[in-house]
């Protein structure tokens, strides 16, 4: 008598059997969700075995999950059982098919679980003989001993299913992850837009009120003027935060827009020079080193000014008084390379790989440094121009940010 583990020789296949198996194998070759894989296999299993019911069982650690079924009456779809308490678990653990003609005469069967069903006989085959990931069960409503051909056909089908099941699980997991990411991105965009809008209204009231109060408080003592200046500075920080939130949302959502024009490199360096007072207030020198020849770059002037503001502002925050910041430009073959260097505290090596990632980067420890979107936005602006942004730093020695812009044609 043929052992159930032996493969079914081609000559033992009927023409119809071969057609069914060939069609299933062909269909399983295409990427499918797990639900589609199970539906395809259970229909084929019932057709090949002539059984009254088919179950598709998946292993989940120490439990088995009856994930799908096709039968003349309900079986156990959607239920989970300990792997050692049911015959599907036995087939997986022993890596072997099992045939039972009378389920009530076999001690491996949990009889109470079967009393409400039509099942009298069954055959169960593991999905993948080595380290099974599931099982396919065939059930009959009348006493029936599955023969070698029926079991071999079921096992051949199960062997063909293993890769598709794994792919289906990966496909379903990837789809769930993609949907979750899309939902998170959409929610973040809506939240940012709502928060930004709701912040603008009270900010406008604050700004208007301080402008009305300024002439009234001017003749008063220095403390009143100091409080008014504090309010104005806070309003400006809020305004910058709102703009950062909107820019970040636009970059994340792919809605960021540029207005690029040809711009002389000397003009670009003049923009950087406008940031000198920010550094000088902190006792930090700002030096500019332009190229030997003037060229034109293609960029959005306002956005590149924002890049310089972010990078120079970042350098000012992390450079002590008496330090130095350099803004330099060098002409390459088809691009211009600009850099902002400082003699500040530097950046820890473990932070450098995730410095531009708002989600992975450790939170800023500098008081008043905001929500830390500046570098993420800076990278987004540079990349929107078709350039790159990189950083080199040594703790205690300083940091250099370098970005590229395309030359105007």
C-alpha cells in the first residue's frame, strides 16, 4: 500500500485531476491576498477529493486558526484551538497526513467539538511538510476512508499552497501597513492644517493688540515696554512655528511648491549676509567666502533664504560667544555647492544618521528651539530643488552643513 507521504506519480493523475492542479498552480503564481488564496484552494480541494466539506487551517504559534471553510453545513470557521487539542494540530506537529474513517473511534479527535457537525470521516494534510504553516482538512458526512490517491492529491495541493500562503500573509500585512500609514498621514495633514488655522486667529489678535498698545506704552516705564517686547517676540516665534507646520505638512503630503528663477550666486550670498546681525547679537562672527567666478543658479529665492536662515540659526544656537560661522560657495561642474560651518558644540555621532528625520531624531535640548522641524524642512526644500543636503560634525569642534543647487541653464 502506498504511503501517504509519497508524491503522486504523474501517470496516476486523471486528466481532470491534472487540469485542476495545473489551474490552481497557475493561479497561485500571481500575488494574491490570503483570503483569495484560501478561497481558491478550498474550492480545488473539494473538487479533487469529492469531500462534503473543506477547512483551511493556519498555525498561529501554539494555536490553530480555522480561517476558512467550504462545506454543506457550518464547521469551525473563525475559531481557534490549542494546537495539541485537534487533529489539524496533530498533522502539523507530526508533519504528516492523517486519515480517520470513524472520528468517534479515534482518541485524537475532540468528540464534543464534532457532535454538532455533519462530520463522520476526515483526512487532514499539512501545508508544507517541513515546519508546517497550516493544514487542509477534508470531511465526509458518511463513513469514508480516504484512499492514497485522494490524500496524495490533497497533499500535492497543500504543497503548492505553502508559498502562496506566506506571500498572502506578507501581502495582507503590507496592505494593512500601507493603509495605516496613509490614514496616519491623512490625519496628520488634517491635524496640522486645523492647528495652524486655529493658531493664526488668536495670533492675529495678539499682533494687532500689541501694535495698538505700543504707542500707549512708549511713554511708560521700561518694565511695560519690556513686557510688550516679550509679547512681540513670542508672537514672532508662534508665526514661525505656524509656517514650519504648514511647510512640513506640504512636504509630507507632496504638496510643496517652488517658484524657481535664475539667480546670481552673488545675490544668494548677499541673502546669507543679511543674517549677520543674528550672529553678531550673540557675539559670533559671520564670514562669507564666495566663489572666484559668478554664476547663476536656478532656485526659489525665498525658499533658499529659508534654508540659510535655518542653517545659520541652528549654528548660532549651538555656537558659544566668540565662535565663528562661515558661509561658503563653490562652483562644481553642473551645480553650486554651498555650506554653513560653525565652531560650535558639534553633534553626537549616534544622532547624525537620523538628524534630518523628525520622527527618529532625539528631541532638541536647547530651550526655545521649537518643535525641531527646521532641519527636516531644510532637507525637503533642498531636495525639492533637485539638490542634496549632508552634514559633517565632530563633538567639540563644530558642524558643517553642505547643500547643492543646480546651475541655471
